[in-house]
């Protein structure tokens, strides 16, 4: 295809502003699928994505659109995830495009994550085309929202296309505007092959499938290719596009987007962000710049409730990493919980999704320990180590200095909730670095400890602003901090899986709040249970869960056997996610109690 007839674009949109619905409309307008095939949103392919209504992995679709000027254009739409945990994948997808549609719900206005993604797009030289969606709703305020786009993002938006992805109104105008404003790709078709890997995933039949954008040259079926960072050579067995059904075309020209299958068995062999080159010209074709590895931000221990599930659990994790290069795991052994794995995630949502998939798709009951960020510790003998597990923190005596990760957070909040949100940021040890008053919203910039942000900050900000504030953040640097390890003892025994790293000033308060929460969560048993919080050898708080006086079944009048059975059955189910610590039964919630402390 001639370059002038190709357009490569992404959609930047906040969750729920209608990206998937609009994408489905595009597919419909361009005739990619029958109405019956359209019945379901096609781009969000994983069950879990559909259920939670969020997009997790990048996908693409090639559309043939006959424009009003009579020319048929090839539109490559590269989908992007909508959640802050996955912003790395967003920037990868943007890297493969010349432009992006910024879709904003005309009844809501601009949200922080979209702003951050727009800045990334603009920095990468993309043309950002604003679109006002949900115009069918009575609460739509297109003028106000256009003004907001201009104020916050700084792009012209007065003549932004207004549409309704739901009714279909204005959808073709969006495509026309896109063709006019987004430039076609550039690149030399005769140069040696250079292609960017936008995404890779594992397919049971084909092995690794990679979504690529050809920067220069042509990728043909049968070519000997090389993955730049690994230096390994492969044979391009299948080359094609998604329409959205995978369709072999035998080649991808300069500027085009599609898939390649090359017999690679492991996604680490075709990393996202890497470059594919022709094996023959591998030495003189450089890596496409900007390639960096994703690093997990949050770590937690995952332990099977039943130790019989350990092998199965390991297999499940291996399978999940086949499709998710950002999921990290290594064996961990806990005195309290036995054998399990230390897992690294991009953020809390990522963690919840993985946990849910393990339980649902693989049927494994898990105990998850409190998530923690990665700390830097300088020891007395001058070594710098990273610690992603509180129980592996060296002795206080051998620590010279501890450093915690700091993020830069950008928050957009309507003026009426500004006070609440500032108070919350201060409570979380935030330092304000900027505040900008815009049309209706205020843009706040804070530096905050990552540990405070990853846990419940997002939910707290939402509730402090009745859902109107939005948040985006990224890692900034490590900073010296006065941190200590807070231990929890149950009946005098230190439970390694319950240890936390906290700020010294907050340690007493946190310890108290944590064990109070645990007291509510640990059911009463046949004996008293003492729960203590300690720092080093000093106990900072203590509570007791009093012994039960009566048998639970005693309150069912003797005769009703079926009712008694039911109650016992219920207890058995409730037991599934309990863990025996010494002679005390502790439910899963107790391990995550720290998430519920405010
Ligand atoms: P992510 O995939 O998580 O990024 O969300 P999304 O932005 O793709 O949102 P989605 O397309 O799933 O739409 C969210 C909700 O808004 C759905 O319930 C849609 O039916 C609804 N919706 C989308 N577009 C419109 C519209 O133009 N008008 C109205 N009234 N509702 C819409």
C-alpha cells in the first residue's frame, strides 16, 4: 500500500469514556465483521477484561475505509490499555503511530491519565485529534469540555468532532477528521527491515505471536529475521494483519502494522519494545531507540492455601508469564505460610487481576501477603541492596541508610474538592510541587512516597472527590527515609508473612490500626489469641481476641439437622481461605488488613 493511504493511530481515553465502543463502530463502518460477530466487543478479548470492562493488553485492527474523497485508506488502529498500571504499554503503542484520537466523555471532561498519555503522545511527535463522545447524553457539555482540553492539554479543540459511539452519530466524521489531520507514515521501503515489537503474546498453537510496526523495509513470509536484543535468528513463518480476524497477507510493507509468527516459544524471546531486523543486515540496522525493560513496582507473596497445590501453582504462574512479561515470580519460603512465590506486579490492579486469574482459571486458593514497594538499603559495609520483601530486611544494626521510592503524581480535581484532595496528599506525606487553576478543574502535582500511592490512594482520592478526581503517577527517584520494620506477633510468635516496612513516625499508629483491624478479621476460637505489633523488640500495640464461649451450632435448635448441616458446610467453605498459624486460624483478609487501614 502507498504510504499516503496509510494511517496508524491509537485511541487515548479514560476508562469508560467509550474507547472500545467507538473502536467497534469503526470496525462496523469499515465492514470488518458481520453484525453477529459484532455482538460482542471484539477488541477486549480476555474474559476478565470483558467482565471488568477494561482493556489490559494492546491489540490492533486493520480497517479499509473508503473516504468521502473516494480514496480507500488503510487504517491501523492500535488499542491501548486504559489503566495507569499499564502505562508502559500505552507508550509502546503510541510509539508505533503517527497520531492519536483523544476521546473524552462530553459529560465528564478530561481525566489525569488521558492528560499524561496525551503529553507522551505529543512528546513523541504524534498528532493528537480530540473527539467528544457521548453526545447523545443530556448532560453533555461539549463547549466546556473543549475549553478544558485546550486549557489542560494545549491543543486546539473548538472544532473537535462531536459523536456518539453508542448511536453511531458522527462516527464517520471522526474517521474523516483522522485521515485529514494524522499524517501518513514515512520510511524507506528499500532499506533493510526494521520493525518495532508493540506486543507479544503466547498462542497455544502458534507459539509467540508478535504485533509489529514496520519502520523501514518489508517483512516477508520466509525471511530470516533477528530479534535485536537477543541476537537470535528466526524464520518468519507467518505474516499478516488483524481484520480483526488474523489474516495472512504474506508481507508487511513500510509503515504497516500486523503480526509475525517465527517459531519463538517464549515471549521473553520477543520482548515488547524490541526491534526486529533482517538477519542479513543485522549489524548495520540499529535498535529502535527508547527500548527499556518494564520493572515490577509492587511485590507480594502468594501462597497456596493447601500445600498440595504448590506444583500446580508453579505451572499456572509459568503459563501466565508466557503472556505477561511484566509478571515476575521466584520461589519464597515463609515460616508461617510454607512454600509459595514472591511475585512482582506493575501495580495493584495488575496484582488483583493475576490473583483472580489464578483462582478462577486455575482453581487455586491463595493467601496473598501485603503488597510492598521496592526499597533501597545501604548497609554498614557500603553495599546497596534492593529489598522487595519486609522479612528479608537486614538487621537494624547493619543498616546505614534506607531509601524509599518517590513518585510524581498528577491529579486533576474540580475546585470544590480541592481542599479534600490536598488534605489527603498531606496525610500521605506528599510535597506539592505545582498547582494550576484551569477552567473548572485544578491540576495538582505532588511528590509522594510510592508506598502510600500504590495501596489505596486511588480509592481514597476517588472518595474524597465523589469520584471526580483523577490520578496519574510515575516513578521519580529514591529518597532517604526513616523506615522501620513492623512485625506482627500472634500468641507470641512473629509471623514473617505479616511484616511491613513503615515510616518510624507512623509506626505506632500503623501498628495499632493494623492489629485492631486484624482483631475484627480473626474469628474467635476456643482460646484467647494475643495479637501484638512490634518494632525490633519493642511491643507498640497489643489486642486480644477473646475465646469463644459456646459452640457455633448450639444456636440451632437441636432437631433441625439440615440446618445444622448447612451451617457446618458454610463453615467449611469459609475455612478454605484460612491459614493455620500455630494453633490459630487466620483468614486471608488478615494478611491484607493493611490495605483496609486508613
Ligand atoms: P476501557 O476499555 O476500560 O478503556 O473502557 P472504554 O473507554 O473502552 O469504554 P467502553 O467503550 O467500554 O464504554 C464504557 C461505557 O460507556 C459502556 O457502558 C458504553 O456502552 C458507554 N458508551 C460508550 N459510548 C457511548 C456514547 O456515545 N453514549 C452513551 N450514552 N454511552 C456510551
